[in-house]
């Protein structure tokens, strides 16, 4: 959180003072540096479980070994930027972050409890304390949402979206359920994929698939009101988070 928050703070300050933020290349290099350092520290000092857990197929394990470091760095960078892309409307990123932190706080508690982990057939990761961090972030986000909801009085900015996205990714990694981010964080995934599709389509075909990317702007141009888009995305995120939690019980 501190590392990615610092990157976001520098970027936000540059936008305010110089009307131009950090270049995409510099941001990526800084994110890669911080994520790699954090993953290396976690791997060396904590000696985590290196098995990759697949949702719905918990008996299938893939041991990443040292590849856990670059894999984890990729997950952190991808998630933080996905949250950053989603933060385009008032409260749009805040709601899904609340649901996702609730999901992974629950998973952190279950995976940190020896008996629950054995019963659910998930790796025991000793991460029960992460529940406190997740609950604290949920409380902070709810307080922030009071002022961030439409019409917003304050904004998350890069300092918020990058740091919270990185924190969410690391919680998922430490509980060894990072692939569940594809489900619980479905809104972030959809927003990112919409940008990728738009860029590839425009470069290859010279045509846009969406009226504007990320996809929430597409619905804006279709005439949907900002609160309507936000609340509907929240509903989708809530349902996806419940589905992600249900996969924990499936053997």
C-alpha cells in the first residue's frame, strides 16, 4: 500500500503542479520495482505456500516455486492498474473494492484457521491477521464513499486506486487464492479487457468496438446516468463476490 500509494501520490502531484503525470513507462517501471521487492521479501522471510490454487478444482495444484515472485508481481501490477482504470466515475471503484476486501478478509480468516482450512480443503496460510487489515480498509472505504458518491466531493486519485488495488492483490496472493480475483474482481477485469479490446481493434481494424473505453464510459455515451451505471456495477460486483466465496466450499 505504501509503495504503490507513493507512486500514485507522485503521479497525482505531477498532474496538479505540471498538468502532466508520470509517463506510462516510468509508472510501470516503478510498479515493477516495488512489486518485485515486496514479493521477494514475502518469499524469503515468510516462505509461503507456492502452490497455485484453481477455483472449482481445488485438488489440482501447480507448484510455482521461484516463479511465484514474478507471478505475484504481475498480479499486483495488473490488479492495481485495473482498479485505477475502474476509478472513472463517482464511487464506481469504491463499491467493488468494499465487496472484494470483504471477500478476501473472509478467505484470509478461513485460510488462517487450521481446522477451517482442513475442512474446506484449502491451504493453511496463517493469514487470519489479514482479516483485521481488510476490515479496516472496508471501514475506511465506507467512510470515503460517503463523500465519494455522486456527485463526489473528493476523489480517490492514483494514490488511492493504485495502493488499494495492490493491497487487494497481495491479500489474494497471501491467502493463495489470487485466481479468485478473476471472479470477485470481475468488474475490474471487464474494465481492463474493454480497454485492451478497444486498443487492439483500433490498431488492427481502425474501428472501435465500444463508443469509449473503459466500458463505463461506453454506457455513459449510450445515455445511462452516472448513478445508474455505478449502482448496477456494484450489484454485479456483489454477486461475483458471493460466487467467489461459494467456490471455497466446493471441493
